[in-house]
């Protein structure tokens, strides 16, 4: 499955979808497939401010626990309560219903280094 072309991708396997000064963040299909069955999702609460590269939450699976990172500085404005209640949404629809957090962008400079979908897919064989 090709990665959606309307997002930017990090080497730590997060996707970043920008809409004005808001960014929606999630995990890529590659990351979800590596994690296998996701059992728990916890994101930082609205109001949490952070720097580029900081963790904004964590995802646990039967294999491991992984931090979720954001490439830009910002503030959490919304978390996906549906995926917190039903982590399997991340496995079944990582680019749609499985989004993790929405962020108000404070400094977008970190987004410049992200890959487009074609580069991400070529690098990670998705």
C-alpha cells in the first residue's frame, strides 16, 4: 500500500498532515506493521507544548513500546479519543481513523526535512 501523497514522513515513521497552522500526526503503515497488534495508545493532553523532535505520546504493542515524535514545535490541541479507546483502529486504518494527535504549529522549520510519500515508500519499501 502506497503512503498517501498529502503528507510528509519522518525516519521514525510518523506522518505529518498539514492544514494551515494545524498538523495531524499519526504512524505510518510500515510502523504499524512492525509493531503488530497495538494494545495501548497514550498521547499528551491538549495544552502540552513541545519542541521539534520531542515525544508527544506513546504506543504499546505486543512487541514493544514506542514513542511518537513530532518534527515541528507546537502545542497539542486535540487527541484522538477513539484510538485511545480502541487501539486496533491504528492497525486497521493508520492514515484515517487511526490518527493520533492534532497540533497547533508554533515553528514549522522541522517539517522541511521530512520526506514526501514517494521518497518514504522508496526508502522503506512500502
